[in-house]
C-alpha cells in the first residue's frame, strides 16, 4: 500500500488502498486465510497529511493476522518529495506489537540509527540508497563493500546475470534501469551520447564492453570515488 503512481492508484491499488481501509482489510484477511506463510504489509503514513491512518490500518492488519508491518514515512500526496517523517512512524509502533520496519530516506549508518531511535522500529528498509550499489544494505550492517576497482566487473556480472535469467530481449530492457543507476552513481561525468548508447543498445556484448570501459575510466586510479 505504498505505491503512489497514477497508473497503480487508478486501479485502487498501492497507496489508494489507504483511502479504503475496509477494502484493504478485506484483501489482507483474504490473503492471510489463503496462505500458510507469514503475510506482511507495507504502507505509507496515509493518503495526505489530513488523513494519516497508518496506525489504525496497522492495528487492524495485526488483528487480521499480519506478522510484520513496514511504513514509509511519507503520505501518498508527498510522492517522493520533501523528507520522510521518521517521528510519525512512532505512532504505528505504539499501535502494534508485531515487528515494525521503518523506511524512507535512509542512506547512511547515522540515518539508520536515527530512524530507529525516532520511530522505535525494529529494523530499517533501504530503497533508493541501494540503487547502483546493491551491496549497500550489507555495508550499512557492517560488511565491507567492494573496492572501487572491483565495481566495473561486478556491474558487468550483474548485467550478464540479468540477460541469462530473463533472456537477452527482456533482460536488456530490465537491465536498463540498473545500468542507469550504476552510471549515475559511478560515472556521473559520462558524456550523454555515451550513456545513451549504453542504455539503448540491444547488443549485449557492446553494452558489456562500453560499461566496463566507462566505469573503469571513472573509477580507475586517480578517481576518488568511494565504493560504498
Ligand atoms: C524505482 C522504485 C521502485 C519501487 N518499487 C517498489 C515496489 O515494487 N514495492 C514496494 O513496496 N515499494 C517500492 N518502492 C518504494 C520503496 O520500497 C520505498 O518505500 C521508498 O522508495 C522510500 O524508501 P527510500 O527513501 O529508502 O527509497 C519503489 C521505489 C522506487 C524509487
């Protein structure tokens, strides 16, 4: 119940469900009844600041058998604007006993500690902070990230694994968003036409070569970029 996108809420899905708590609960109850595995729910704070109802929906979800709740500390009307309200998540903590995960704008260990302190949540979920560095959750948990010199190979490995998993045609399309995130993070100075060539090519071998070349140039000796 977090997605704010127009094409999703037009179908009364995503965050639009927070405007229809009874309907949301009927879906949650049906899901809990239908499966043997634990059911978890993710939501925003509410539709807009006049209708913050995450605590009420979370409490009803708990009563319906849900075993964990995640809250992104924004309303739907905020989309991804402004800052997530970590304090407001605390009202959900007060409303439920099941584990709570806090989410929104966490990039660093200091952010993670702060969101836990302010929300009282049990754990943190990181979204955009992992774009272009899928190992970042591990880094926040204390593991080492890759050295800058390892990143070009890791990116190409990720790219090839996506093509293998999805097949070349679908894989190339799926891979684009990840390639965009990697290049934005590690090769922000890449010329627009070089980036466009990588993003639009259907030739996987060309893409792999250009990726490795662009990232190695940006991250090579002398480049002062942090891997983590
Ligand atoms: C490109 C993109 C795709 C997302 N897809 C999903 C999704 O499929 N399911 C979901 O629960 N949240 C999805 N989210 C929301 C994130 O899980 C998260 O709640 C939100 O981005 C706020 O956390 P962050 O500040 O750490 O990114 C998506 C967010 C972005 C930016």
